[in-house]
C-alpha cells in the first residue's frame, strides 16, 4: 500500500493486488487508486486492469440542503440500558519512540474477555498498541494481538516528508474517464 497527502488536503491511496497465475502460468496484478480532493470537490478512483477512472463530483456546499429531523415523540419507550459484562480496558501510556525517523507517542490498550463470554473456557487477553505521530497526524505503527485471529502489525515505511508530485493526484494518460455529478443517475 502507498499513501500520500499534500498541504491542500488531497489524499492518495494505492492498493496492489496479485491475481493467481492464469493459463500462461504468470501471475498478474493490478493497482487500485483512490484520490480524494476536497479543494476541487472530487473523489477519483481508477484501476490498472480496466484502465477506467471514475470522477465523482461533490456538490457546492451551498447546494447541500439541510434536512430537519422529526421531533422525538414523548410516547416512545425509553431504550434499555445495555450491560456488556465486559471489564473496562486498561490503557497504558508507552511514552515516546522514534519509528522510521518519526517521533511517535505510544498507547497500549489491554482488554480481557472473560471465560465463557465467546465460547472460551479461559479468559482471552486482547492487546492493541498504537504509535501516533502528531507531526504527521497519523499512526505510524499499530500492533493488534488477539488470540482469536492472531497478531497483525501495520508500520509505515519509506516515509517522505514534503509535497508529493502533483501528477500523483491525476488520472494516468490512456485511461477512460467517466464523470458523475450530484443528482446524476448512475
């Protein structure tokens, strides 16, 4: 996965997918890209397999109509209080740490699922650790350790500070572009 953000608020997210080998025996892959551009009020997505891009235009803010919610009836029954029976998670401050050249603040949340709660005969301990960079405004690493599904780690690598190339936010040449505006039928 590749992500980028520029100073005007545009974001770029690229996901690569591998497809199982075909009749010729070679694996094929494709790239799916999503660009959100709040300044030009568009969301653009494209993929390298179809060579098609969809540009969704957002309405002008003054064109968005406010819808008033109906008044809540005094005759409606009150909602019952939900009791989960789950103990409160323990939150631990891990302090500061440099990850791939970026300062980040760590937090570990530990939650115990009591025995019998999910068909388990022993208590299950689920740990979620996040390292957040205030300079970048995003997590640079997270670790989830859950005995029900295993351990997964996300870590930002190859972090480049500075403005990304503006071409990154544009549909590549050779793609068919379809436009959709607000109110237009699909």
